[in-house]
């Protein structure tokens, strides 16, 4: 990647390591080294990385595998609160400072899920627990978190059982009034339960810790007689009794072990009992507490490993997380700070050597001509600390092996005289206390020699171990088993005495083993920077940040990267990003060197493809002088084209990015102009199309409206015609019945009403043409007198004999409805319903000058007119 789209993040490093470890070509174990100052966030970073790996590496293929993966993930995450409770403490610079180093090995297996890595387990390895903190805490600092958790989170019954009343004061529990986020007892208990530590075992653990707190209140007074043991102070007898009860030890045996030392001397290993001084009693008391706590911590680590560790045959690769102590420099520095800073020196050398070696190998493989970049090597400081044959560690170990009392001034003199030629050894002649100065890569640190040899010896009197083996507590029986082999090793003969294994020797051996693991993996580095020493948010102190950058060697790393070629891009990625720069050179075609690179044709050999790549790369590199606005001879471009990668500096990268931005701006303007032109034309076409569509729609709507009107008129006309025909049929049927009756009467009595022949013919014609006669009779003008009356009589079949007795009234003069039908009998109901047709209910008024139809003649009302 040429430019990071996202800011540097721990998940980016985590994803990179996970992608590297699941490579199908050659999976390589990965390691992440988290370093930084105390309180910079190393523990939190390791916790976040563990959560990240637990999520991305949990990809089971079945429900059973899913349950197993979920259980392993939960146990791995639950190991953090337990180890932090027993191994972290509040210091001057950090409320949750890790007082031990740990290397967490996340075990992965690619056989269960192809093309992926599933987490099958984990393993934890610890380094140099600061067990002296149990009995000795600096000012304004606290003991391990677990002691405060049991004192603040225990229930009333548990307080009664562990003899921890409210407001009780313990000398080994300073600053109890401070409440921290880490003082959560329920979280620790729940995590221990999920790791397989049941409630009775937890109760034994917390009871033993309460016994150590009461043991710290045991104070001795000076003895007036050297032959008598030191007496207890007035308030210490209750503490001894309570501590012995909680640890389930004999009270007399506990006091005797703390105050009387057993010496074996002579050829026959005679036993001598010698009372201890007050200082020796305090030392033996502290040694007993440190021994119990160290064994308890190691036992917890073993329980965690047995709970989360997988079988060696069930995993193939791993990702290691190394959370080491930060570089420390306090007003008083002793053996703990010397070991911590020694570990930081070793890791810093591994970082610098790995970075430079990888860079040099890459330059050589790519065929670049370059000179070796000089850098500050801390090998001189390492030679001073661990070199052979004489070093600080060797001199301290030698003082431990000598069977003589060692003084602080004598150790200082030996170190200054034996290592006077080392440039990393400083002197402070104005100091009143015996000390020496070591110039580390992160700064100078002054170490006090008082108590240095005793801490390195870490003596454990055999009688203390034998005392703890007599305990009836189930947990202490596990921590201190009665092993005959161990007893024989604790009591060696004078002729076969083994060399003393010191703290420095054990730490150096474990550190070498750790570095071997790191050398066998691909390391990744995370530097945690603390923005301020007050622990406040949104506060950035530039001086403190710069000092931390110098301490971790990041400034030198930046200088080394700037002197070399920090930007390395493969040929294809370089062409994909910067091929458009060839537009700046006039007369250069977009792709003049054969087919595109994406087309993998079989006739193209790797040699010809490489030649094409080189030609394209040269065309792009020739644009650099034009971008720099200077001749090529004046400012040679700091860029080199290797066999597979292009190496360049930050300035060249900025130049290329500026040229790329320029070309993209030109292309963007062309695209914008073309787009605006296209959008204008498109809008014009849309406007014209809208006008045409509107006209067509309006025309269609008008036609549909006319068609609906025509359809409505047709329906009305058809209904009107049907009604007229129906009414004419009814009228014709009635008239036909009357005519037949009249004809029969005439036939039966021909002599009753004799008519002339002409009149008889006229009557027959009128009878045949009755509709016309009816019209003539109803008309306002027309036939008059006898003809009119004759027509009426012919239309209305009346008895012929008495024509004079009838009075004929026309429809125009009669009020009401005139009809030839018989009057209806009973009531008449009219049912009216609105027609669904549009114009069905509209009837135009008839004109008085028009001739009405037959049905209208029968039904309409006019004035009565007598004939």
C-alpha cells in the first residue's frame, strides 16, 4: 500500500499477522511485541488483540466445533482478569501496571477449516514476577490487586471466616482508601470459575491470601540476649495466631521457624539452632510470604494452561503476544529494574537487528546499489550487562557464590574496576549511597547496590519449605508436596554442593528462550505511547511523548527509514496507480508496449512481460523531471527500480502523488464538462419528449371523452326507441281488441243502424287507417264537422245505433291523462330510479309547432276541447 486509507490501529497489525499465518503457500508463525512505558496501554492492547484473534479465528464447521471454539475463546479471555488480579498492581505511573512479563501463544489449526485458521487453544508463559511487592511496596503504591479485592468484595460470612473485619489495618496493604476499576472481586471469581477453579478451591486461595495479610502484621522486637529469640510485639501475637489458623500451620512451629535458624555443619551434618536477629526475622517472614505467593501464582498459570492449552498434535501454527514491562527508571532502582531494562535492551536489539537485516536482504535481492546505513547499536550496553567473561550479571552472580558476606560498597568497587573500559558505564562520585550508572538506549539509569546480592540469591531457608509442607490446607499441600527427591536436593552434602541458581541466571535463561521463539517467527511491533503522566484524557504533552519515542528507539527507526527507501511498491501496483502519469508526456500513447497486463495470454513469456513492465516503468519515471519542474541532470530522482519492486523516498512519493492529483484533476474537469454537456442535451430531449407526451395524452383524453359521450347518447337513443316501441305495441293491442268487438256487433245487426254506401266506405277506410285518423282527430286544425266526428267514432269503437248520445272531447281540452285503456283499479305506485347514463334523465321540452308521436298523443295533457 502506498497510502494508508486508515490510521494505524492494533487491529490492522492483528489482521496482518492472521493473514500471514494462514497463508497456504508457507504458513509462518507470527509474533506481536507490545512495548511501551508503564501506563501506556500495553495490557489493554494485548487484551484487545486477544479478543480480535478469538473472534476472527473462531470459524467452526459444525455445531459441536462451534461449542468447543466458544468454550476455548471464553477461557482464553477469562485468563486475563485472573492474571491481572494476581500479577498487576497500582504504581506511581499506572493504576494497572503488569508486574510480570507474559508471552501468550495462541494456537491455530488449519486442518479443521480449509483456507482458514481456527483457534484450538493457548498457552501462557510468565517471566520474573515481582514477588517482593507482596512484602514491600514503595510510597504511594499498592500491593497486588487481589488483596484489595478480597478486603473490599468479601461478604459478611467470608469476612468472618477469613478474619477480615471492616476497617482492619494491614501493614502490607497500603492506600486501601483508593478505589480503582480493577478492585472488582466478582469479575475475578467468575473468571476463575469459568477456568475450572471451583468455589472450595477459591475459598482456599483467598484464605491463604488473608493469612499472608495477617502474617505481615507480625512484628518482632530486638532481643536483649542473643541466645534468646526475638520477642513479639504486643499486637503481633493475635496476628501470628490468626495467620497460623488461616494457613493451617502449627502456631509454635511457625514462630520457631521465623525466629530460629537451623544450620547444618560438619562432616556428619550436625544441626545447630541459632536465634535470628530482628532483621533476619523480618527477612524470613517476608521470604515466607513471597514463597507462598510465587508458588500460588505459578500454580494459577499452570491451571490456566491446563484449561486452555491444546494437545501438540491438534495445532500447527501460532500467533504469539508478548506483553513486556516498559522501560523503568525510579529514584531507587534495584535488581527488578535491572532485569526489566535488560529485557528491553534485548528486545530493542532484536527489533533493530531484524529491521535492518530484513531491509538489507531485500536491497540485495532486488539488486540495488546502496551503502550501509549507520545506526546506533545497543550491543555495547548488552555486553556490559550480560557479556562474557565479565559483566554486571556475572559479577553479581559471583558475589552470590562466594561464601562470604557481601557489602554494597564492595560490589560497586568491583563493577567500576572490572568494567571501567565500557562506554555505557557511568559514575556518580557525588552520590552518598553505593550505586552505578548504566547508559541504556533509552537513557541513563542509576542502580543501587544495597540488597542487590541478596535479591539475586533469593534464599529460601529449607525449614520454611518443611514448615509449609506440614500445612493441613489442601491448597498448600498441592503447592508444597512432600517429595523425598526435593528434600534430598534441599539438603545436599558439603562435597556435592550444586551451584546456586540465581534470579539473574533464571531470568537470562528464560529471556534467551523467548528470543529463540521470536527469531523463529515473523515479528510485528506495537509501540504504546503515553500522552501524559497524569492519566487524563485529551491531554498531550509533547516533551513526554518525544522522550518516550527516543526511549523506544522509534526516532532512530524513522531516521533509518528516511535514509533508505521506506516506500516499496511492486511493479504491478506501481503501474496500476501511476500509469496515468504518462499522459503528461506528449506523444506517448496510453499502452504502446503490447497488450494490457491484465490479459494473461499464453504466448507471452515471463521475460517479455518483464521487459514490458520495465519499459512502462521507465516511461513513468521519465515524467519525474517534468513534475519537479527541473532538468533531469540537476535533480536526480531518488527512486530505484528493482527486479520486482520500485524503491523510493517520501519526497518522490509526494511528487508522484502531486502529479497523479494533477492528472486526475484534468480528467475530472473533462469528465465534468462532458457530463454537463450530456446533462444539458438530455434535459432538452426530456423537455421535448414531455411536450409530445402531454399533447398525446391530452388528445387521447379528449377522444376518450367524446367516445364516452357518443356511447352514452347511443344507449339513451336505444332505450328511448325501445320504450316507444313497447308503448306502441301496447296501444296497438288494445285498439285491435276494440275493433274486433265493434266488427262483430256490426255483423250481428246490420239493419239496426243503416248507413249510406258512401259513408260505409269512408268508415272502412278510417278503420283501416286509424292511426292517421287519430292524429287528425287530435290535431288542432284539419277535418271539421262530421268528418272529424266520424274519424273519432271510427277510432273509438262505439255502438253505432246511438251516436248522438256520445260527446267526443279531444285530449287538448281534458285535464289529466287521457288513454284508451281502462282506468286502473286501486292505488298506483310509481318506482323511479336514476339512470346510470349521463343524459338519460334529461328530456327536452317539445316545441308547440312539432308533430308529436303516437305515445305522446296518448299520454300528454292539454286543455279539453269539445268537438
